């Protein structure tokens, strides 16, 4: 475990493989999370994760399934990784229903960070509702690792 660092910033960007923007909306207290991301079923998504200060990423799983990770780190002081995930085995959500998409990031030194994304999945033909909301540029996570912990706590989440 990394002993000398206890504070990290994780920046998460998500785009679909056709380079279309992802939208989100504020749901308030109606669900577990205040914000809901809007995804299409049967669509490939690309995720980019940037971690500051630099923390080597060993593996990623989405919904419990491991995905292939590409190291895109270029600058000192941060680590950048990308991975893909597709929603082919996901059903569209009914009205007033959301799906938790869990990202598990496993870092060098035994640290684990779980990022729960609240998502509403839409059918391909329902493009009107898909774009209601605010375009997602990225999600910022402020994180801490308390002494003796092997997991990263998310203490603040900001949608931008």
C-alpha cells in the first residue's frame, strides 16, 4: 500500500464509440445518486480515467467483468488509462428505474476504488430522451485513503 499519499483526484470521462456526447440529469433524492447518466443499450462506450497524483492501475472491471486497459500516461504527476465497455447485455430501463454500473479500479499496492454510476439505459430508437439534460464533460472524484485502508473512499463527486 502507498504510505506517503492519502489524497487523490480521479477524473472520469465517458463517450460512446461513435464519439457522441453522454448526457446526465439531476434526479435529486429520488434515487440512490443525485445524478443519472443516460446510455443507449447495445452501444460501445470508452472510458478515460486520470488519477492525480500518479497511481499505477493494474486492472478494471465493469459490472464484475474484467476489461482490457490501455495506459495513456504521458505527463509526470498523473496516470491516464482508457478502457471500453459495451451495453449489449443490458436491458433498457423502465420509467422511474435506474441501473447501477459499478467500475472497480484496482491499483498497484493493493488499493481498490469502486465508482458507482447511476445510469438509465434507453433503447436505440429513443434518442429524444437520451439527449435531455446536460452534456457530460467529465466527473471529478475527490478521494482519500485512510491509514491502514486498502480501499479508496470517494468523499466528493462533481459532474461537469
